[in-house]
C-alpha cells in the first residue's frame, strides 16, 4: 500500500507540475520540459539488468544515509550524513523507484504520451524496485548487530555459553548484591535498612 501510495502521489505531483506550465506544453516545451522528456526516455530504455544493479547501488547508499543519520547525535551531523550519500547516488546516475515514479510520468506528460506509454514505465520501475529491495537488504544484513543476531539465530555464534553452576542458575537477586540501599517502612514507624531497624 505504501508503494502504491507513493506512485499515486508522484503522478499527482507530475500532473500539478505539468499543469503549472513550467514544462511548457506538448506543442512547445520549455527547457525544463525537454529535460523531463529526455530523462523519461532514457530511463525507460535502460536494460533490465542495468536498471536492477543501479537500483541495488542506489538503495545501498540511501539506507546507509538513514543508518548514519540515526547514529548521529546532532542535527547538523544528521544533515551531513544524509547529504553526501544521497548526492553521490544522484550524481552517479543510480536508480530509485520512488524518484522515478515522478520522473517517468512527468516526461510522458510533456510528450503527450502518458496514457499510450503508461505501461512502458514498468520497464524501469520493476527492475529498479527489485534492485532497491536487494540493496536495502544487503546494507541491513551487513550491519554488525544484525550479523550477530543471525549467528545466534542459526546457532553459529562465536560466543560460548557460560557453564551452568549452582550460582549461575540462582535468581539474580540471590547472588548479585544491589548497589543502592533499600528502605522500607515498618508498622512501628521505624526504618528497616537491609534488615536492620533504625
């Protein structure tokens, strides 16, 4: 549903931009419209394997940006962590399915072929989406914490379980003293500090 919602929202945005006249018209396109049409044409004609691999590389960088931003402690650090990976994927020509959900309709609208060429958008969206999913999974599975959890899941962890002794199986409260002093009220209004009346 999220994917379909993004697709619907991107088409609506493309219709709004087209209706604003910034891209010109079908008969007389502006420089922006010509760029949009060229981008859409180029993306539709990317071979399946190339689109898939560009999608993998793209979402690896996107997920890396998210992970680094979450790990940053300052707003300025979060901005930098997002800026550089995203800039890298855009300048490198990698493919992102949600971004293409806007670029493809926008280009087809200015060419006057949105309805006729609607199905051709999926020549790009299908492999790019698959690549994005693979790229995201690669980054998530390569995270050290995730690797540790997978090792534990499949029983290949390097950690050796502690030896089961009488002390180890006792509840924690029996063999680990509390750091803080516990206080409790007695019925005769005196304090009880670790079993000693005060």
